C-alpha cells in the first residue's frame, strides 16, 4: 500500500513536470462547474493546448501516452477571480503610519508573497485596486507575467485618484509631515488635474482607474458617507480612461457619492456600503457592477478590536457593516450585477474565499456566488474571452476541491489543487 502511494506521488510529479512542457495535456474532472450555464457536469475530459482549453467533452480515455491529470474524485471550477485586492501593500495594522515604515524594496518582496498566497488559495486572477506606493502593482503584474514571481493574472490601477487628504491618502499625521512623492501620484484638484493624472497613469502601464469618490472607513480624517470627488471630476476620469482604452471603478460608501459615480459613467462601485434604493435602481438600469466586501466588517471588528486599531476606524466599520449587508441583499434581489471582491489586504491574503459564505448568507445561491467570482468578474474586467470559465479558448485556469461547493460553499476555503495556464501550481 505504501509503495503504491509512493508510486502515485512520483507519477503525479512527473505528470506535472511534463504538463508544463507538453503542448497538449488533459484533465479528467469528476464534476465540472459550468460557470457560463450555471450547471454542474459530470465526468468530463478537458483538453489543454499551449495553456488554453481547447475542448470539454464527456470522458473518454485520451490518446495513449498523453499527459493526464486525474481529478475524477474532485469538483473542478474555473480559477477564481477577486475584483478587490491590494497585493502590493504591507497590509492593515493598528498603526496609521504603517505605509511609511516600509521601503519600496520591502513592498516588492511582500507583494510577491501576497501574490503567491493568493494564487495558491485558488484565485488565478485579481483586480488589484490600489497601492500607496505608486506603480508597485504594475511592477508586480509584469514580474508575474515574465514568470519571475508566482502569482495570479493582475489587472492594476497604479495609484488612487483622490482629493488632498481624502480616503486615498495616507493621513493622520501632523500638518508639516511631508509624504514621499510616490504616495501622492493620484492626488487631484479639479477636472483638468484629473485628466492629467489619469493620462499619466495609463502612460505608466495601468489597466484601469480607481477613484476614491467618498471618504473611507480605514483612513483618518475622512467619513464614508461624505462625497469627496465631484461628479465633474469623476466624469473627467471616465472620459480620459476611455480615451486610453481603459475603464473606471469607484470606491464609494455613501449614497450620494455612489449615485454621482454611476452618473459619471464608472463601470463598478467598490464597497457600496450605504447604497440606497435609488442607487440600487440606478446601478441596475445602467448595468453598473457592485463589488461589495461583506466579509470584511467581521474581521475588522474582531481583529481590529483585539489589536487596538484606531477607535475612529472601528466606529466607522460598525456604522457601515450591517448597512452594507442589507444593501447587498437588496441588490441581489433586484438583479444587479455583483462581482466577488474582498478588499484582501485589510485581512490576510489567501483568506479571500471566506467571503463566499457571506454572499450566500445574504441572498445568493452557491452557484450565484461562484459565478460572481468567475463569469461576472471576468465580464467586469473585460476579460470574458480569457478567464472565468472552463471553456474552449479560455486559459486553463482551474481549481479542484474534494468537497462539493454547491452543497457547502465554504468548501472553497480549502482548495486542494490549483492550475494556472495549464500548469499545476498547487
């Protein structure tokens, strides 16, 4: 028995090494979640050529000698997508000065660790929506693309577009403290400045733009319900991003800021904590995505209280958590497009999947929650042809779990295997 197990392990190692080199390989899926149709298929054979899926058929033995990964005992899903991460930052602590305590070199190394943790948790694609050290996310994305660093496919924003002292600034210091220039790249004063800064971000290689439309929970001197960027400024960002072939998402907690951002033409709203019925109807009518991090509040309350995070941060978290979850429930019922986004970085990277059970608890079916993290997220990114489904033409990004996530969505918190581009990384 022990010898057979040893041979099985050796065989799998050889298969994985060979699959990384072979032009064609196969995966046998005992159960396959078809995220596009919202159904579960049984006993499928997935053919992979040069890192992309080329066929999904009922199982039949592949050609003799072909590289075959046997996941017949697993449920296989598309690689998961998190639309709200912060890989290239240190992470949230009790110290408002934390961003100033770490060099750009440190952030590069810790970003690489965060990327690896995220990928191995089953998230093969992320929308990384902000870093205090401008363009560190661009460098991380490119390092992953070159193969220098193990991590997910990244869509990045480079820096926050924010008003001086707003929710996207490092705040809480004496007025004579001077922040490094790379922490203020996206600070704007007026529509023309917005156009200038957005153009500069695209010139430096970003994929999309992140606006800080309202104050933030985890920032000193700002209130989540208060609108900070004007509708005119946000419209200038949307128009300039479109001219550069990109798009815009907006951090917005307060109802007025949410509606102003939607009217300005953003593609998505992050958080949407205090969204009202009018905002939900407006998002629905205009096809705007909501990206609501409804797990975060519990983590901040538990860990933030234990670690002594600023009292003002904890107060704002308590004022928004329940309201956000009620807004999420209403948005699901209204049929608004909702993507999976966690704000990972506030809590440890690699724990992203904890949010799935909250999405189910507050109104989604398990399949809807999976679709939020696959086809819906891919649509928001504009990458539907490449990610979000195990289907011909898509990258061979897949995860496998022994347990059934349709029966218990929490199964996705313990991913057994991860494949990215046809290569097994876990």
